[in-house]
C-alpha cells in the first residue's frame, strides 16, 4: 500500500506554531474508554501500513488491554525493519550551558557540574577510541551556549569525519544541539551531518514553562526548529520528548501531531523518534516529576511504532539492559552501546555512569559494545552499523518513498549483514566471530530475494578477504 500523508487544517503553515493543547487533550478525552472495535480498527490500519490518525493513536494510548497492541507492534516492526538493530554511540563535546532546565545536570545554576569542552586533539582521541571498539555512527552532544555556534559544530563534525584509527572510520555524524536559524542550520548541513536531533522535552506549554529558564524557555522557537532545518536542506530530523515532566499520553500524542505537521508541510516525517525517561542527575529535585512506569513505557513505545511505522525508534542507555531487550521486541530499532556520558570519558577509561558531576544524567545500561552485540546475537538480532541510505542519497522524501511502504528492510537487512561482518572481522573475539558468522549464515539463508542472496554472498566473501565499506 502506498503511503499518503494526511491532510491537515490551514493551521499547518511552515514556520508557524501548530500545537493546540486543547486539541490533544480533547482527543484523549473522547477516547478514554475505547471499545474493542475501535482498538481493532486502529490496529488493522497500522498493520496495513497506514499512518494512524490522532484519534486512532489516542485509542491505542487509552486501550485497557496492552497485549494486542504489543503483539501488533512486534509484527509490524519485523515486517518493516526486519530483525536488525542499528547501533551508535553518543560523544559529548561540551557541557557549558546558559539554560536552567530543572531536570538537567548541565543547567547553569548547578555548581556541582564539572564544566569542560573538548579541544580538537581531545575530540580526535575520543573518536579513535570509539573507532577502536568498532563504532561507525556517532551523535555529537552539546550544551546550549554561544561557544557552540553553528560554525563550531560544523568544525567538530569535520574533525570527527577526518579522524581515523586503523580500519576504523566514522561514517555517520548526527547532532544533538540547540536549534538555529535557517543560516545556522545551513552551516551545519554543509559539514555533512546526518540527522539533526532536537527534543521538544514537553509539548505542553504550561509544563514546558515550569521546567525551562533561559533561551530554551522559548517554546515556539524550539517547536518550529525543524521547519527551519528542513528549509536549510536538512531532510533528516529527529524529534523527542523527555518523559516524566508531564502526562505521558499527552506527550506521545503530541509527537504524532508534530509528525503530522512535518508531513503536511514538507511531505517528510521524522527520521527518528526518541522517548528518554527522566533520570537522576546532579543536584536535581525529583519532587515535581511525573514518573512513567515500565508497563506504560512499553505501551507508549509500541503505540509510536504503530502510529509512525517508518520512523526509527531510539532507545538510549538511560534504560536498564533487561528493559531495553524487551523494548527491542516491541518497536525499538536503534540503540546506543558502549556509552560513556563523561566528557572525555572514552579515552580516559572512566567508569560509565559512576560520576553524576561529570555526566548529564544517570546511566542505567553500562554494557560494553561487545557485550551488547553478544546479547543481540543471542536474541537473533543483526547488529547494524549501516549508513548506506545516507551515503546513497536515500534521505528525506526518497527515504519516505520506500520506508513507508515497508521496503526499508530490503535495503537494510543486506547492509546490516555486511556491516556486522566487517565488525566481526576487525573487532570481535574468535568466539564472538564464530557466533556472529553463524547468525549471518542463518539470516542470509532467509533472504527471500534470490538475486539479493547472490549479491550479498559475493559482498560477504569480499569482506572476508579484507575489503571494507561495501554496501548495497
């Protein structure tokens, strides 16, 4: 079935605010007690690769029985994405900040925070350390401060791409930073970035105002940031909410509304959606927070998978390993691994998650990249370091054309196998290499396209003889 973006009201104008809190609350109110027929209709639409309406999404958020929703999300994820998990690592560049966000260890008023911004040589050292473990995809993270200008971010991106360690190379640099004007986004785009990630944190203006002070307190400027980014030529954007500030159902539905806005105005949606839950941070008062239970968290991830089937769903190491494994089954398609949140922590050898004064928040999953990969292999998931779509130009509307029809796995599964094979040959222990190649053999045999089977087999043979960076 072909994907057709929904048509929305005249309120969806480029560069103008579009969130109506009453619309979101009323939609949740009228679907408070959905019937089994309403739930079944929403699930049927999702399984037919139709983008869910806000009402259908609200029905699933309010449904009393989660099991059918989780089962549908598992099946839809496998149909669209196959059995692969994209792996990346965050690299914190600097934590200077002019904001006072009540939940964040980087906030300006936090006197316990150890402030640091990496110099060029330090960035190179961090990147080489990450490359030596097998990482290929990074997201660079910055505080909001005048020193982290668009020009500075662009220069750090160029530094990362230029840094090599043996066979290692970073093929994809994503950004998590403050929003810019159009010219600022254009400057960053020209450095060759991948996805530009901006979390709204909360789509409720009242909740947003309660937690934010400083430049970030401008709700509408942040809300319309993707409009400016897309105008500047950045056609891969990543949205997110910090769950725990306000009502989780409201925030999940608001992200779908944001997706609707991008589709209506630009004919593209978010490349990724993130849903971090609030965690302990240096000096943070948790009394004003609204924690989201594990069961509700699993439900909201499954609903997002059903509501926006083409988007990559990112789950970070804020969550413990056992819960991450559970969520991979019900919708998540990207995770970080081997994460260290301390600035300079990868090359210094510091213990991840052990020093809140040097980190933005408490880390819950401290497994190494190798250990994470071992567990993914045991679960039958293909660890993927693939960056082929971005380098082949399959982004923006082009990406939407095949991802929304469920064809993405026909590119991504072969490329996942190839990048995993490279990791096994260059970085894995002998035992891990053996188990990994056994998994590759099973997944290769399961490819239902005979020509693709032959092509991937040929490329895997080239990887084993030393060729690198091969892709479909």
